[in-house]
């Protein structure tokens, strides 16, 4: 990247990944796996983490078998600051600063206010917000000091920009990550580090099968129909990864993985009344899907009181 004056660099995106140091969290499955595999095919030197050691090893082995380079594959819980610090110290000492840092790791629990437990709220914030913050704290300062520029990619969610039904706790974490990204977008510019904020809609990952909606019977017909509808509209992790790498190449801030989220976000900004109608309709549809089990749960709570 060209030095502008004596003090600042201008982010230009990362057009060629060959030989670049790339960190991916949540690399054991879903979008993280697809992003890592794509970068491996493009010649990146990969540093991969995931909380699931078995899944992570499987992905690392597959990338190496395909000719990719994996410098690090270490199971880490990004919510654990000490663990992230150890990882950052070891990786930076061995390989130097990163060129691209991708915060992909995350978890999801949805539910109504009556269905969510306090621990659900806390864990979502610890993993989805504090996890990326830990990674930023430990991996971005060496990028600044190296003065090579680079790219920080934070994977938020459609729930980080619009009011999705039953997503209050999840949105608390994803809106927070959006706020961090919005500030760093400008703070890091003078160091030549671009920021990309990814807001996926429906993506067909393993999370679709394991997602927990607090207070809702996952075996009910209504829930099964809703999940099937979600999968029909979802894009593949590979398609999401392609959108992310296009954003990195061109230093785009907003990255959407599907046209529906782009459209709703546009409505939110330019036509708030239309956005309001869309979100009311979504909320009404979601509430119709609430099975009788939630009513039974509320009745049981009243009896115990």
C-alpha cells in the first residue's frame, strides 16, 4: 500500500491473498469453514480457531490435503480473553502480524422475553460481542504497528441492522458488533486497515439444525415448517464466503449475503413506514408459529407462583 504523506495509509482492500497471513475464528463449520477453504485455495497462510477441536482439525486437514497452507489450527473459546491472548502471542511471534482478521465465531439463541433465561443473554454477549472484541484487542494492534495495512472483517447479522422477531438478545450482541465496526471503520483508516461489516441473512449452516429458540418446542409442526422455510430461502456458506471475499477485495464496509436483507436495510433507511410494515408482518407471522408449549409453560409458571 502506498504511503500518503508521512502519517497515514489509505485502505485499498486485499486483492491478492497469496502469502497473506489470515486469521479466521469459527473456522470449524459454516461460514468460517467456507471462508477458510476459499482463502486456502487462494494461497493464504491460514490461522484457524474454533471451539470444536474435532471439527477444526477436520477442516485444517482438508485444506492441507487440497494444497493449502495452515500455519495454526488451535481450539480456542473466543469468550476467554486469556486464551485469545495466548493464541495471539504465539501466532504473532511465529508469523508476524495478520493481513486479514475475520471474526466469524458466534452462537445463537432466539426467543421471546418470557422465554429467554438471563444466562442466554449473557452468553450471547460474551461470545458474539466480547469474543470479537478480544480478537480485535490482541490481533489488530500488531497490524497497526506493522504499517502494512490490512482488513478487519466482523460478521454481524441481519439481526444487527433490523428488528427480527424473537432476536432481542441475539441483536444485543450483533448490534454491538456493528457499533464497534462503525467506529473502527474510521479509527483504523489512517493506518491503512479497512473494516468490513458482514450482515448475513439466512445461511444454511449446521446452526439451522441445532438452533435453540427458548420456550419453543423444536419438535412441533409449526417450528418444523418454519425451519424448512428458512432453509429454502437460505444461501450456502460458500456463497456467503464469496460475498465476504468480494467485500475484502474492494474494501467494502457493508456486505450482504442475500438481496432480501439489502432491500429491507434500504427500506429502513429511505422509507421507514414501509420498513415498519414489513417488520410488523414478520413479527405477526413469527408469533403465529408459537406452539402451545409456550402457553403451557406460562401456565405452569403461574401455578408455581
